[in-house]
């Protein structure tokens, strides 16, 4: 038996509440990881902390809006519940949709930024994801405009709105999948280079595994959502309401696993792998080749040792070293071990 719109709303608020509870736990762990578990002397990673707080606020606001709509639909408008939910230009309907769209923008933006960092801050490699991101932005705005212009009694599957919604889901799916594959492939590539160069402790496959697993959770939900919406199933409401908290959970999983030492931070993979020796000698006249830089500078910028001159890490995360050989590897270990998420 097909699920009705009213039933889907009740199931959706239950599922969303459970996921929000899980996200709350993950948010607390993320805050603890970023603020209290960072190494001594490590600067606070303010960008990721701000993103984490923003995601939690957006997920909480959307949950509050959906609870308001449940009360209005089943209590205030008892007997006319479905008619209430089919008023697409109602304020809480548009505002709740806007919270989900903004949450998606934030999540995709973080994915593109990580891709930018891992690919040596080269803009050419993120042109395609950025184009998709712009497409998501345009279609997201189109959804809100179409909802505001909808007539009373219009279903969410109405043709004009449906085209915007399907395009938004598709753009988001391709953006997430592209960034996940680009980050994971780059990390696997660097791991292979480091293994061939004989750098010990440089197996980065767990990093790629974390990225792929997290991206697969989100992408599979988007694929399910696209199929359900294409079939005009009310079950799609359950997936949509679940995604806001799920985006935050996927974001937090990476940070927490890194903080607990289960995996390395993909943002510092380039800092850790910045210098490799090929066939016993380094390119560029014996100096280390810095393929990628760390995110937001790791650790104490004035790391010193009796065996090599002081190295400097600038605010952009690039590393320059006065000596090569063992001293360079020691320095990079200190950079790689710093928690940058």
C-alpha cells in the first residue's frame, strides 16, 4: 500500500528527530576534537569549527520548523492536514526548504574546498565541481521562487517546480560524487608515490576509505531521493527531511575519526606528503618537492631541531625547509601529526 502524504510527514519527523539526536552527539564530539584535542601549540581550526556550528544551527532550525508544521497540520488544521501541506507558498514551507538548500550548499562547499586543498590549490582541478556548484545554487533559488509563485493546492510534483527540484538533486549528486572521487583518487595516488619512494608510515589508504565511505552515504541517499521523486512517491519527504542532519553527520564523521586517530586528515595529506625522494635524490636541486600544502598551517610555525635549521610554515600552509634528508622527514612528521580538519 502506498504511503500517504500525512503518513510520510509523521514518519519524516520521527526519522529526522533520531538523526538530529545523532548529529547532536557528533557535533559535541566535533567541538571537543577541534577545541580540546588539538596538539599543544596548534592554532584553533576556526573555519571548520564555524562550519560545524553553522551546520548544527541549520539542522536544528529545520527540525524546529518541521515540528511547527506537524502541529499546525495535525492539530491546528485537523481534518484538513493534506490541504495545509499542499500550500507550497506558506512561509514555514519555504523557510524550511531554504534551510535544507543552504545546508546542502555548505556541505558541497566544504567538499569542493577539500578537493581544492588536496589538489595542490590548483583552480583548474575544481572548475568542473565549481560549475556544478553554481548549477546547484541557481536551481536551489529556482525552487524557492517557484514555491513562492505556486497556487494553493499545488503538489510538490507540479511540473514547473518538479524540474527545478530534479535538477537540484542531480547537480548536488554529481557535485558530491565528483569531489569524493577526486579526493580519494588523489590520496591513493600520493600513497602509491610515497610507497615507491620508501617513506615509512605513509599508507594513506585509510584516509581515502574514510572519504569514500562518507561520500557514499550521502550519494546513496541522493540517488534514492531522485528515484522516489521521479516516481512521485511521498516517501521522498522522509529522505529530504533526513538529509539536513545527515549532511552534518557525514561532515563530522571525518573530523571525529581523525581526532580519535582512526585516520589522517585529508587536509594535511599534502603537508605530510609534501616531500618525496625519487630514486634516492630529490628534484629541484636536492630540495624537497612540495606537491601539496597543509590546511591553515599546522602546529608551531617555529619548529626547531639540532639536526636542521628552523622551518617556516606560512599562513597559507606551504612549507619551506632549509635542509633535506632525515631532518626534512622529521619536520614533515611534525606537520602531518598536527590535527587539521
